């Protein structure tokens, strides 16, 4: 289990750095595009489609960061209302259901990515495979599944924080 938690921690650090770099690139591309569009009155065709691809990747990888931090979408009020001994079981069940869902998303995302053969026309000379956008789905699901497999550590952290929050 320690190996899995260590892998999850390292992967989360990598994802955070990659997302940070993508946000910086997204910002630079948008500023560049805005400058050409409004200052030079010569809009470029590629900033918007590239920004869309980056935004999809940032959003989907960001979900894995939230999951690792225990901040994934949940009904926290109902879960926290339970006694501590039941809360652990409810959280494990929730992560189990999420894990099954992520396995389905990973599988179908992989199939969709492998089957995609369309090209996105960025300009008359620049085309990007649609696979680059679709690949964010199985990549994010795979990272989230690794975090789910390390969920006992996430749950223990959440329960420890809850115990510290009590008066």
C-alpha cells in the first residue's frame, strides 16, 4: 500500500507541474492571440483551437488533483453527519463506485481515442489529430484510478482532519 500511495503522491506532483505549465502556455497563447487580433488587427487562426485543447487537458487533469486532495465532488454534509465509524465505510463505498465509473471511462475513452481519425483544421497548413483532445479522457481517468487505489490514505487524511476540526 505504501508503494501505491507513493506512486499516487509522485504522480500528483507531476500532474500539478504539467497543469501549471499548461496554464502558463494557455495564458501566453491567449495574450499572443489577443495582441494580434486587437493591436495588429490581424487575427491568427491557431490560438483558439490550441487553447481549447489545453483547456480540456487542464480541466480533466485538475479533477485528479482535486480527487487526490479529497476535494472531489461529494455530499460532504451528509457524510460528515455520520458517526466516524460509519463515515469510513461510506467513503470507501463512494470511492469504490467512483473507481468502477473511472474504469468504464478509461475503457471507453481509450476506445474513442483509438478510433478517432478526424483532423482539426487549425489553418490551411496546420492540422492536429482529434486524438489529442480525446486522449485527455483516458489519461485523466488513469491518474484518478491510481489515486482511487490509494484511497485509504485519502480517507485517513480526511478523517484525521475531521477529528482535528471537532471541538
